[in-house]
C-alpha cells in the first residue's frame, strides 16, 4: 500500500483523531495553524507549510518548515496539496477546513477538486463530514450512523447518475449545477452505491452539528 498524505488544516471543528484514523506510515503535513492542532493531540508532523497568519512560527519545531510569503495566490492548504502531488502521493486526506468561514469552506472544496483533477484519490473530512469527487465512475459509500448522503453535480451537467441503497434512489438521471436534487438523502442499509456515466459528482456524507 502506498503512503497516504494527511494534511491537517488550520481550522478543525473536531479533533484530528476523531476525523481520521491515522496510519503508522502516513506522511503528516500541517498547513499553518494545523501544526498547533497536531501538537495538541500528540500527532507528530513530517512537514509544516504556511505563512503563519493563523499562528506564530514555532520556535522549536519538531519537523522541517517551508515558510510561504504572506501575499500569494494559494491558500496554505492548497500549497500543501500541491506539495503532496509534486511528491507523488496518490492518496490525500485533507483534515478540517469545513464549517468555519463560508468562503474558506468553498475554498476547501475547490482545493479538493484540484487534487481530484490531478489524479489523486482525495477526501476532505472532519468528525462530522466526508467529501470527495467521482468522475465517470462508481463508488460505494459506507453508512455512518447519523450521517446523510448528498450528491451534487460539480460539472455543469452529470448524466447517467444512479443511486442505490438510499431512500430516494435514482436511475440513469441527469443532475445539473443549478438544482440540488441530490441533497440530504438517507442510507437504507450498510452502504450506498453511486455511479455517474459522464460528469463529476461531489459526494458529501455529513451529520448535523448540535
């Protein structure tokens, strides 16, 4: 099994260990303030990348630091994703980045889309949510108690969309960017099966925060 790159973002509503089951061989990459979260939970990062606008640069870091300029095009998380792709990681897990500022949440989804566009098996997740893309493909999504399943068209039109194992199934349907027909579905068993013949779907499994 190839090593996975786990990117810990600066904003997390849940603990890192609640969001992901870390493997011994994971390459842990912290985006700016994600370093403080990792240290708090005893997660030792392999690399820290950031411009240090969400935390001060550590005086005695436990890993190598790549310092970014304050004025730049990429978010710190995007810079981490670019690094992971340049290093050849085929699997990328972005921990956090959801549920804070609305614009940052959208940026996280677009960062996930970039990773997908580069051929990475990428996911965006926290303790309550998992999000990923599928393109001209099929995927099985395991049921997690309390989570609902939503399917959105990320490209303008997605054709041949089929959903099985859910309360509101679809067969060879068409989903578009401007109509959220796939939102808030219910699992009917241990897993749901999602497929799309043409287009890119954003898959989100999430539960409400109390």
